[in-house]
């Protein structure tokens, strides 16, 4: 069974699917995209895997992207052709979209592991795709859907930190152009003002795509910045999960940690400022609605 993954969270879900399907270690093959992000490359922690793993380099941008994509297909042609089952990490990916379309001609079984809340809005584009979606998200097929849903069970964290803290899960919204750096930092400062009478420790778990200049401002605002060696969910499973308050904008990790946590308060911030399109606005709105249904509250902070 061959998995094509492009993020640590996709890898985590692919390994979980291998286990769920009972795929033996010797039958696990994984193609891992190196997009040039060094932090992400470290977070894969491939030395701990019991599988046949191969990297392929394909940057997110640049003139080399197209020839490198062609080289990937040429180099991995036999591997892709001979695999009876494929695990796809991102249905939107330039790598995987052609494979999904071609799979019906080669009689391949396709599994899609979710890579975050984007899938809630993207699933409408998968209605006619013959695949199985492996997810813990509240996705339900209707009578006209070609896909099936295999529910991923979420285990609870077993160990927790004794002292309570405020944990903010960072996102690269400034880098995406969704919000200015000043406004992002202003939101963080409001959180410290809101909870400083009750909490001493304010931890910021940074996203691998956040800029160093912004991270310095996060530290100056009063947060202890934490760069994790793996996905935040995996880190909390392997170590101790914080207790107290968890906050983010619309991070998938916020929902995942909420589902795995035995007790803490979880909040999302809905205030975003410069969204590029109605499609993005609707997608984020869907994420917030799902969080509300799960039991995560919107953070109300006075201006």
C-alpha cells in the first residue's frame, strides 16, 4: 500500500490508517514531499517509521515546480502503477489531483486522509470521486455520493501537565495575507490582558510556516514560543498535554486537541480582517460552525 503525503499531520493519519486496515510494516510504502520547509522536514521524524520511505523534492513555488513534478511522475511511474491501493494526503495537491482522476482507469483503491478542516468545504468537490475518506471530521455521505467514510477514532491524552497555562496554537495567517502582523499581535496581547490575573504561563505553539520576524513579536508580546519536533497532537500524545485554556483562530489542531483532551477550556477567535475571496470566507465559516457544534466557544474579548 502506497501513501503520498505532504505534511506531518497527513503522515500521522496515514500511519493510523495503515494500522486500522492491518497493513504490515513490510507492505507500507510512503512517498514524502519535501517542499523546502526545513522545519516541516524535521517534523516528519521518519527515523521512527517502520516503513519504506522515499522523499521527493517539489517546492511550493518557482519555475522549477513543473519540471520537478514531471520528474516525480517519471521516477515513480512503476511504483504508482503497481500499487493497488493509494493513500492520498491532500485532494487539492498538484501531485495528487491527477492520480485521483486517473485511478478509475487503473482499478486502484483510493483512500483520502484528511489534512485539516479544509476538507469540510472541499468535500463537495469529491461527490463523484470513488474513494474512502478516513477522517474524524463530521463528514456524512449522501445517497448521491461516490465516496465512503471510514471514521477515525480519536484516543484521549493519557498524561497532563500539573500546572495550568494558556496555550495559543499559531497559524500562518499573516503570511497568507489574511491579517496584518500588527492586528495578529494585538489579538495575542488582548489574550494576555484577559487572563493575566489567573495564569502565569502563556505558551505559543508556532506553525512551521510562520515568519521569524512575526515570532519575535509574539515573544515580545509575552508568550513563550514553542517550536515542536513533530505535529502538536503527536507531541501531546508522546509527552504531557497542557491544561487550562486553548485558543486559536480556526486551526485543525484546536479541534483535534479538544477531541483528545479530558478537560480544559477551548476557544476560537473569529475576527479575521483581509480575506481574499468569498470562498475563503465560507470555508472559515464552516470551520467555526463545526467547532461550535463540537463544543468550542467563540472567544469574546473587549476592544
